[in-house]
C-alpha cells in the first residue's frame, strides 16, 4: 500500500514538473520574462518561478489564466505528457533559444533578415 502511494505521489510530481516546463517553454517562445508572466497572471515572481519548476501545483483556475495570457488552450500544457521522454532534447532547446532571441530583436528589418536566412538555409537542406 505504501509503495502504491509513493508511486502515485511521484507520478503527480512528474506531471507538475511537466506542466511547469510547458509553461516555461511557451513563455520563452513569446519572449516574456518570469516577472512579466507573473504580473500578467497576478502572482509574485517567486510564485511564477515555483510553477515553472513544478515546486508548487498550478490550480485549474490559475492554469486557465496562464493559458489565456500565453495564447494557448489548456491542453497545450499536457501535450507530450505520455511520450517516452518528457524532457527537452537539444534540438528543442535550440528552437526555444532561437524563438526567445528572435523576439528580442527590435528592428523589423533585422527580424525579416533572420527569417529569410532561416528560409534559405532550410531550402538548402531540402534540395
């Protein structure tokens, strides 16, 4: 009985961490800081940090609010939960880093140049 309780507890904790990781991924894609997200959902920076690390559980109502401000459906936070490896691979990390840095480029011409560069490089791979 104790083993079953520990297994369920560990499973719940892994879901909390997974959801937190997905919150962080989406926030990063949008180029938002934890502080900005915290202000948008009405919590402290520390609380937003704890959500992303899976330290504190995100209530259903709070997750709904987070989904709303990040522009996704609630299901987004659970996508890939049952996959073999819920952690980001190196390619996914690079994509998130690229998205975060792209949103920090304030010059529209520079953003367009980076976008065109990516298209040219991608076309070169497929031909």
